[in-house]
């Protein structure tokens, strides 16, 4: 049964102070210049990304990814990508679908029967709803070596306490740290 | 010259979503029940704490530490402890001093000539001022395996972007992760 292997992972890339975007949406802060001798190189992360069989993202994250694709290419390859939105947006690629409605239905009826390793690529609004509905199995937080001081918070007072289980910690040579937690299910 | 070895470290213990206190000030969430097989035991942290020769904290952190000391003992031992406050507070122990005024003067005239390894134990207001004045050499963030969902944020929009250099990452058996960064001085 596919559902047994199903995993919904929430991913965020943030500054140490928890921001996922600057007010002006500029992304140069992603290019950090720290060097951490004990860190690992980035290849592990790339191998890992290949195991993702579906991406889910909010409308603003999608629009931002589309804007960035002009300079950096489309970040999510040919992997099926579902954009959660109530708006009518253009599908920039063949592998983009749009979903509007109940997130429980999305996860249990649309994702679980079809995919194993679903990755929520943002943003903050979608993440907050998924966390509040306790639909997430795992959370991966990539912390960049910078304090931004202002911007869009990833965790914006979700209002629900949830115990986590630390699964993995990876420090990269560029000073990025990735923390992976499973949600403890009661 | 003492100033060459001087280091002001800002320390925070927070939930994954960046909260350092719950609204009701209860502390049971500090006792996390995660188990991380690859983590190290806690002894390293204790050896490290002995190198601290002065603690600095805000008034609320002090009052909270005093309240907790009834059940858990005083957390900062006989190490000199300076409480930054404009209020008149009782000194609960001989090694407590109070300071009111300019934080530049505190750091450069009071701390630098007398101590090497000064540890700022909180809270959020004092940390924000020290960060804004760029008086901090190092920041240590201890992340507990829990999402609190609400409470007092440590980094409350400090409004100043600052590049960091990752110095160390330690994962503990109990699922705590400690990240240590140096501030990049321009």
C-alpha cells in the first residue's frame, strides 16, 4: 500500500532569525559566503532531491519560482508540481497542476494514493495550514549563516504545540545547516 | 591585553519556531523526550560552561532565574552575574551586580577589561539591543525538538542584516542541537 511509505515533508530555507524572504523579495542572501571546514559537500543533497516524486507549493512560492527561473532555470525539474491556490494562474510548464480546496483531501486523496515522497517547498501560509492540520510527517529546516533582521517569518505563530523527534543534522561546507525532524504522532 | 581574548557570546534556548518562552512562562517544554542516536552526551556542554567568567542578563531573565532557583537551584553558580536593568531589584546572591545605562560602556569599559568569556543568558530585549549595537562576537542557539506555536520570540525583527560564520554544530542525544556562529566583522 502506497500510504505506508507516504511521507509529506515540509521544507524551509531560512535565516537564523527565521525569515524565508526579504521584504523586497531579493535572493542574494541565499549566496552565503561562510566556510565550515567540518561540513560536507552539497552532493548528498542532490542525490536526496532525486527521491522526491511530487512538489507542493503555495501560489506566491510558485510565482517566485517562475520569476527566478528566468535567471536560474526552473528549480523543480520534471517532477510533478501541485500549486495550492484559489487564484487562476498560468501553468508555465507541463508538469504543473493547480489545486484549490481542502488540504485534508489534497493529502489523503490526491497525494497519498499517487506518491511516496512529497515535498512542500513553501511558503509560509501553506506551511502554517498544513502544520495546524497536522498533515506533515517531517520538517526539514535549512538555516543559512545570516541574520536578516526583517522579512517574512516562516513560522508565524502557528498556535499549536507539537513535539518533534530529531532525525538528522547535516552541516555543509558553505555554512548551511539542515535539521530534519519527524512529527511525533500521538 | 585582556581585550584580545574577550568574547561576548549571546545564548538562546529556543523552540524550532524561535520562541524562548511560553506565554505562561512554564518551562516543562525544556524537558524534551526525543532521542537522537548519533548525538553526543551532555558532558561536553558542562565542561564548556566552566570557561564562562561572567554572565550578563536582562531583568526578566534574572527574575525568572530567581523564581526557578527555588525548585532547580541557581543556574549560574558563583560566576559574577551582571543584571542589566533600570529597575531596583533585590540581589539574591553575593555575585549579582546591577547595571543601568549605555551598553557600549558596559561592554567596553566594564566587561572587556575584567573578563574573557562573557555569556549573555537572555532575554530577547537585551539581545536585540546588543545585536543592533553589534557588540556581540558570537551567537549560540540551542534548538529544542519542539514547535511551540506561540510565545516570546528571541529574534524579534532586529532590523539589521548581519553575516555569520558557522563555527560549530553539536547534536545531543536528547535531540537538542546547538549552532554556534561568529559575527563577521566588516
